[in-house]
C-alpha cells in the first residue's frame, strides 16, 4: 500500500471466517472479504475507506486452507509439489456510501519438490498462517515455483492493481 503512495492504518476485526459449503473458487474469498468489510459499522466508516481481502488456494476442485500444524503443512506442500493450482484473492472496498468487490486469479506451477526441501521450508519458515501452507515471497517460492500465470501480488494476498482500480472508482 505504501508503494502505491497511500497512507493507511491497520484496524483488525475479529471475524469468524465461515462460508457456505456450496461456494467454489472466487466465490469463497468474495464472500469472506465482504463479511470482513461488513464487520465495520456505519459510524466506523464515517470519513474512511475500508479495504478488506481474503485469499484461497484452489487445488483439485477444493480449497486448501491454512494448515493446522506442521504435518498438515507438509501434506499440503506435497500436494502442491509438481502440480498447478489457482490462487484467488478478493478485495472489498467500503465507504459509508459505496461498496466495491473484485477478485483476481493466478495459476501457480510448482516443480516437483523433494522431502528435504519441504522439511526445510516447514521448519525454517511460518507456513501455518498461510493459505496452502506457503508464501510465494519466501524461499519455497524462489526455488519451487516454475512459473505463474497472472498477478504475483495476488498470490501474496493483495492484488494491488485491483485495489488501485477500485479506489479510483470511488
């Protein structure tokens, strides 16, 4: 956000990220980003612009959520190894008068990873707070991703061009 020349503050809200079972792909982060934006009252929105986002990893027709422990993280990364998956990030921009939601999609192609590489990443980095158990901006992204088709920042969790376009449409 700073690189876009925007001043901002972070205002966390405790939102239970539960969504209907019938949602697929971009529908999930769109639902969740709207849910997060709607956690702010009209009074809290007065004179402000709220930006919320949510990111999912989609593989084999299902979502890979955040891992529950290191073994779960290894299991997820093994599934991603040698495969192509999709990353969907949705944003919601809300003011007291207007709400805009949008999403982006990126295909990520992982090369086949060794068990040693998976173990190293899981032990040295923090996969538990990441959808799909990995961060593209970390070591595993440097050595494991053959290519991406789409926006790099979307995989990081915030498609900045979508944010910029949304802010300009207010």
